[in-house]
C-alpha cells in the first residue's frame, strides 16, 4: 500500500516502492499494489508480474478518508479470493485497514521516509515568508500536526514493525514505537562500473528528482548565472509543480541557453545522462530520509555537492566521497562548483570514492534481502 508509484512521477519514494516489489517477485512472492488514482485515470495495470490498483476517490499521490475506505474494501475482496499474509505499508497508506488487519491477524510493516519533525523543518526552510503568505505559515504546520495525530500515531501503535530508511530518523520514532524500529537504508541497482574519463568540454552539472521548491533546483540555476569564469551547463531531470517556475527563472537570469530541462526520461536515458555529468547537485532544503537520487549519482561515480541535511548527512563523508554545503546557501554552492570544476584530480578522486561507498552500503539486493527478513519474521510471529 502506497500513496504513489512511478506512474505518479519520478522520485526516490516511488523508485524504492517499485524496486521492493520487483525484488519480492524475484524471490518468489505474490505482490499486489494498492495506490492512489492514476494521473491519466487508469484503474489497473500489471507491472512485471504484479497488479497495481489505482483507486479513484482521491487525487494522485494524496491519501484521504475516501481512499482509506475504498482501499479497505478492495483489500477485503483480495483477501477473500486469496488470503493475504502481510501488508507492507509505505508511510500511512494502511491507516484505513489497521483495525481490520488486526482482527484478521494480518501483520503490517510500516516504512517511513520522514517524520513530523522533518516535514515541519522542510516546510519552514523553503516557505514564502512574505506577509501575503503568512496564513500558510500557520495552516500548513497545523495540517501536518493534525495528520500526525490522526494518521501517524494510531498507525505507529498498531503496526507490527517500523522500517526507517535512515538512522537520522530514529530519534523521531521513540513514541509508540518501542522495540518496533529497524533501520534498513535505501538501496539501488548499481550500474556497470566504468573507468573515470575526464570531460574536455563544458562542465556538465546535473539535478534530478521531483521539481518542487524544497529540492532547491532554483539554487543551481542561480549559481549557474553567477559563475561567469567557467564554461558550465546544467541539466534538470524530472517533472513537478515547480518546473514552470524554474523555466521562468532560467529565462529571467538569461541562462536558458545553458539549462536543459529533460523532463521525465526512461531509465536508459537517465543512465546516459548520469554518465555524461561531471558534477551532481542536490541543493535540497528538504529533510529527506535517504534520497535515491543521491545514491544513483554516487553509484555512477559523479562527484556530488549536497546539502548537509536529513539522511544525506549519513551518506557522504565531506571531501572524501562528496562535498557538503549548508542547505539553501548559494555562496557555498557556488564555491563548491568552482572547487570541483577547476580541479579535475579532485573530481576523479571523489568519483572513485563515491562509487566505492555505494558498493559497500547501498546495493538494492541488500535492501530487498533485509526487508524480506523483517516481513518473514513478522509473518512467522503471527502464524
């Protein structure tokens, strides 16, 4: 159960969900996915041997009371045809079936990518603080707190296990989570390892992921406009509500000829774009659990400049396999780009170290294996 899949957009949250489903199928398990409505109103697809149901009583990627009611109805129908052994809930998608699952003795494992604290900090870090937007400074935190009380806390109480994608989240899960928490860091499918080759042309910068204000892509465009003594290009991969604003900003700063908006691309094209990049930028102001985009860039051996925030701080060792900057600090971002852009030997050293880090810690097969161990253990305890 999840509020979004790759059908809803390109992002780490969606990618991890599908990677786990693929891994479960490869290990011989039956999988059914229940998610929110499809952007194109599609009701059901079969993806790599498992059904994905898109329930319509909600907007794409948005959970609601109506969606909880409909998901419970569908799960009951599925359970009657073939009994469900376990529910794997991406964040609070299982809220509507908590009582039913307990009655049927079906264990639920909850996966959390963030917390109330990280959501509040992410909002405040990028909120528009002009007077005409002050009402959002009150309404949005109230909405997040209400969601926490109505959805998160009851779910914590009733689920059997809680998986966190980064150890940076552990301190936020002490309430109603005693002896339930297990950290399983995100993993990715490692691309083929290639020898580092220095680019002789323009330095290619790259940002990937969902385009929203908290991701900080606007900072990358601003940095590009202020670095005049280097030949730079910036690629932005992904779609989202903030994409048009980014295009307007690039034009306003007169760098539209240096910024390439790729939109949403295939896995094959994404791998090619990664392989052509010289420096990866993740100037996010969002307190994320553990961004898959960061891991993918490092796995491709791209020297990365990342905000020291959320789960990012648990991945990179500064000046060894990447560079850290303060979240939202444009001057530090500019300095980092200049530092890497003017030193090809530093880029090579960080590139090699970044790949080694992902090989040691962030392989997808390890993530699937550890997740399955939790699911099988919890299922065994409820037999």
